[in-house]
């Protein structure tokens, strides 16, 4: 009989995710917690919204009352030491304003969930405005997909790096932005992901190129990547290394999940079959 490996010391890296629930299990809180387990950190979670969704579409969403979100936060943070907060779906302005004061004491990886991988709009315009006014200014890193980058940038993107640099200048606290290539040049055989990281008065750039897997099974890739990035940061990896490992982790999951059949639409990633050395 095999025995579970005990932690070598009392330090257990811990990430708190604040996000919505996906009952199909592929994205949101469910993907976050699966990722934390696969990467080897402890995960706690605050639920901001319940959704009715599957691999094909999102049919409904119900926000959790902001006061109850606050009660969840108070309960967790009064008891558990948290190393990093990862943000996902924040469905309305009230929730954005409620959680904002809690962010000042933690590194924050914000996945600005506005539009899903399948193209479904997940939050309304007032929530986008609150995200920009209250959440991103308090975040350390943001990981928008291309459609979300366009919304945050606020105008036509002619050069993705220029858009990223503009956002880094606009928000003083931001230490870095991830520019994801999954939705760009989709006919190419390569996906290019970029981390732009503030390094004093200059910008440090880390670029990762991976094969593009032409598959519909990409449900929850944004949640998975942001959670992996947060988890590797919680494990004390430098940001460029955490970024590179999160990209490799997500790319590997897409590879091993590309030919599976779970659901009738954009299938999920198989976190439980991960065999990447983390």
C-alpha cells in the first residue's frame, strides 16, 4: 500500500480563488481548485456567482449577494494564511467594491473574466467599469484573453505588446501583464504567450512558444492558466519562471485533452491526468 507524502515542513503554499462556479466542472472555481491540487498548493475558494453552463454555452448566472461574499472572505482570511489571491468572475459592481479593500495586503493574479473561451459575455458593462475602477488598480498581475484585452484597452489593437504596455502604464500597481496568444492568428501552428514585467524603469519580456493544438477542448483554459500562474508564484518561483511553468502546464493539459469527449461542445481539460513535473 502506498503512503501519502507528508509536507517537508509546516509551510504549505496557499492560494485563495474568488470566482464563479461552473457546474460542468471545466472552468471557474472547479478548474481553479483542480489546478491548485495538480500544481501542489492548498486552495481555498470564495464563490461570487452560480452559473448554469455546460461545454456548449452559459444559459444563466446568479450573483451571490455581496454581503455574503464578504462573510466568506472574513471567515477564510481570519483563519487561513493566504499567500496569493486569484480572481476570476466578479459579476457585478457591488462584489467588486466589496472585495477591493481585501486585496491591498496580498499579491493578486486577476483573470479579468469578461468573455468566456466560447465567446459568451459573462458580466455586464457596470461590472466591467467596476473591474477597471476597483480591481485592476489593486492587482499585481492580469491575464486577459484577447477579447478581454480589447475591452480593457478601449480601442482597436494594432499591436498586442503596445496594448499591454499601455495598461501597465495606466495602472501603477500592476507588476505584469500576460498577453495570451490562443485567440490570435488561429491558423498558425504555434501559440505565442508573452509576460511583460515591470523591472524598475524598464520592461522585462518573457516569451513562450508552444504548438497550437487544433481542438475544441479548451473550456476553462483561461482559469487554469491564471490559477497555475498564481500557484507557482505561491510556491515562491520568480514571476518569469512561474509564467513559463504555467504556460507549459496549460499547454500540456490541452495536448492530453485534445481528443477526449466530455460534453458536446468545448470540452474541459483533464487536470487529473497531468503528469508534468511541477
